[in-house]
């Protein structure tokens, strides 16, 4: 088993607007994510010379090329981010974390930094981890970091908007702390493709869901306890987190104006910014480990909590 040592350091928690395939987001948002997390940098620097490294959810490419003795490839679901990376000369493409377009046993190591907490069901989070393990070679390492519900600064949670109880029930997947009845509706029952057999217009269904979600996003907790605990006493883990795009960076006649007009963003004149909300599932202690506990082709070689983030390093143990 490899021994992986990462020096103590404090990562920076950054927030960006959510993205969906085919939706153009404010391109200037991408320039806000340049600060490298020291523990991620230390992990990359520890890899052998000549390693091929995948950054799944590479953002604007701040980790691509960090270790000059290794080769890097990256992917992200945002075309705007990928264009930034490509303009820098990086080898990147648009891809979904739950369906990576790389062959099995392709690279020597992979990283997923602040990505899994944006996936809304446990099945999707598991699938993303399985994909990371699939693409690395036997003996390869996978570093995963996610936001923790156990935030060191508890006041942050009071600034986040909890999902309405109805959508928490729909979004969280099996094996979560929430125990649902068999009749509870779930979004996981809907195929994640353009086609479905629900009979009805997919666009109409999507617009209806978006409208209901907007109502949830606009609701605010009545007090601090409301943001931490759901109505039946469960720990709250599903949030919309505000992200501020300064006015001087906002595309007044483009995506930002459209988001404002459709209620997907709001103005904060006091801070001089357009405010977006992005979905987060913040992880509880042990939750990330439980997601990988059933995998027969990978083991955890390191796990740690670092400044409000849960992190694990996996080693692939079987070929394929």
C-alpha cells in the first residue's frame, strides 16, 4: 500500500454558479478560481515523474500542469471553463463526471476537487467515484475533496438557503440518513437523458421543476436552527449557496441579464454584485467513506478533514 503524506494547509472554499449542459454561464466568473489548495498541490507534487493525471471537474484549469514532471488532462461540464483551459493550451474536453469519456485503466492518478457535492443524488455521487476509479490503472491514486456539513465557521450555514423539505425528499438518494417510505417520489426514477417514458413534455416538466425550485430558493430560514435541522430533526445537508458576481464582471446584456430577468439571480447593490444560488449537498462525517465502502476494486489509503472539507485518497487494487 502506498503511503501518501500531505502537509497541513488551509484550502480556500470557493463558490461558482451552477452549470448545465447547453447553458452558457457568465464567462467572467471563471477568473475567480485561481487560488490552489495546498493539500491538493502537495498530492500532485508527490506523484511519480511521467504520471498521466486526470482532473475531473478541472474548472479553469488551476491544477493542470501544476507538476511539471507529469502530464495532465482535464474535463468539466462547463463549456466556458473548458474554453479558458483550451486557450491556455491544456488538453481538455467537456464531459459529465458520472460518464467520463476515457477508456478503463487510462491514467495513473485522478483528482476530483469540490465536485461531488454538486451532484444531487447518492447514486450520482457513487457513480462519479466509480468512474474516477475506473479510469485509473491498478495501483493508481484518486484524491476526492468535498464540503463538510461540519463547517468550522458555523455562521456560514445561516447564510445558505436550505432546500424545502419536499425537494430534500426527492433529491437525496438511498443509503442517506433520511429513511423514506416506499411511496416517496424520487428524481432518481427519471432517466437522466433527453428521453423518458413519463408521457408528457420533458420541457414542460423541467420548467415546472425549475419554477418550484425557484420558490424553494427564495425561501429563507426563520432562525439559525432552521438552517441546520430539518422539520423532523434530521441534520440539513441540502443547500443553495449564494455566489456573488461583481457588477463590473457581469455580462449585463448576456447571461447575467437573462438570469436576473428569469429570477435565477438577484442584485445585491450593497455588495455591487449579481447573486446566483448553487446547489450543494454538504457531506457528513463518514459519509464519503461509506460511498466507497462497497467498492471491491479500491481501498482508502488516507482520509482527513481540512478546514471544512472532507477528503479521501483511494488506491485502485484491481485491474479493470
